[in-house]
């Protein structure tokens, strides 16, 4: 199967899935697709600095200390959500976080 036919099949499947989702979930699919698009663009540019920065973050986050800290932060965030102290985040079309 050639790439064009495969791409069309994937496109039709995505459209079918997104049409069945509630609007907020469809927005999440769009956000994720934009994230993937950004990654692909960076990879296509051959941005070595981006790759090196990724490797540094991966190494940092792989430590046990980092994992404990991330778990602590996640627990704190969940506690804030439970008591109503958290607000939903809003994003502009370009992916920037909107104030508010």
C-alpha cells in the first residue's frame, strides 16, 4: 500500500474518531496533534540543540530523586484539585498558554 493511500486511511479514521468525541476531548486530540507536528518540524530541521536538550532532560528525569519529586508534585496538584484550588488551563491556537 503506498504512502498516500495509507495517509488517507489514517486521516479518515481520525476524522471518524474525532467526530464521535465530546468537544473537550476533540480539543485534546488537536493539542496532541499540534505537539506531534511541532516535534516533526524540529526533527526535520535537524535541530541538534533540541535533541541535546531532550537528552539532558531525559537523563535528569530518569533519576530516583527526580521521580520522587515528580510524585510529590503530582500529589500536591491532585490535593489542590480536590479542594478546588486548581483552574483549567486554556491555550491559544498557536499552543501558547492564555492568561487567566
